[in-house]
């Protein structure tokens, strides 16, 4: 792959403006076609920015992975712009009209991307079509790619965990561990992993481990973590200090992106 293509892929993966300094505003000035169907006012700025940058990245170096990012972008944008379109703008009716037009365009573009990617073999898109539409063929190939060692991103491992959690808790747990081990420094960690690990261990009646992961969740400021209730499940022989020291070590490893299991 050319160096430019590598940088664009890195940009698409991380959304990092340091790697790719073009702002959405600058792209719109130079490529109006990337922005014409989006609302022109101040609503949904973050969602619009991602769409514009990913559209530009796709033009420079087309890939199915960027198609996946655009699917996610338009899902979020659709929710935002639909909400904005419901707000009555008494003074400037035109603004509300443009938002409604943008909402229609977002629906149309989302459907176009869904049709375009429905037969893709890219793992993120396989996961998308299985999780959104229950496509069994997509799931079948997704699991085949698991056996081939191709699900090597946190989001793919989280998708795998969501499949296994229904019937194989140990495999689900291992997928969550794998997800944690794959995060890079620039990635934002999905803290729901900690709640999931605590919940799975509770179901397995592994109460000390459930407490450890609940403690980790609490350290990451995850809402609605009830350490007191989980503490009450611990065997009388449990050493709370040792469990919490282990949890604190896990927190350090996760924050430093050195977690392994």
C-alpha cells in the first residue's frame, strides 16, 4: 500500500487530525459534493464532520473499511438530524426545511451503503449485517474469519463476545479479554467490557472475579456499579485487599494498554 493510503487508513481508523490535518470546513470548500446533502446549520457538527472526512478519505483511497465507518457515521447522523428536524424554527423556516431534507438524504444514503455492502467479506461489515439484520450467512463467514485469526480489533472481538455470551460464557469472556489486549493508546476503551466481565463471572458463580471487574469498572467511573451488592456475594474466606490490589493492577495495565490474559 502507498504511504498516502496507509495514512488515510490510519486516519479513518482513529479519526486523528494530527495524521490528516484537513478540516471538514476545508474539505467542504474544496469538495462541495461531500457536504451538499448535509444540513448547513450548526446541528450535528460532530456527526457531519466524521461523514465529510470519511467521504474524503474514501475518495483518496477507497476501502470497504471506510464504507463501514460511513455506515456507522450515517446511523448516528440520522438520529441526530431527525431530532433536529422536529425542532420548530419560527424565525427561519428554511433552516427546519433543510434539516428535514438532510434527514431524508441521510436515510437514502444509509440504505445505499447497506445495499452496497450486503455481500462484503470485510469482517466489520459482516458483523454489521449480522448484528443489524440477523443475516446468518454474514455470521457464518464472521465465525470462519475467527478461526482464521482475522478478528484482530477490539470492536470485532466485542462482536464475537455478543455472539458467544448467549451459549458459551467462557468463550465470551475470552473474547472480551482479547478485546482489552488489542486497544492502542489512541483508542477509547469501551468500559462496558468491565460490566460484562463482572456479570459473566457472577453467572458462573465466580464471585471474587466478579468483584474484581466491578472494582475495575468503578475505577473507570462506569455508572451504576454496585460494589456493595457484589461484595456481599464473596465467600467469607475472601481477602478483599488482595482482590482490590489485583483490580488496581488491571486498571494500570488497561490504561497503559499492556493488558494480557
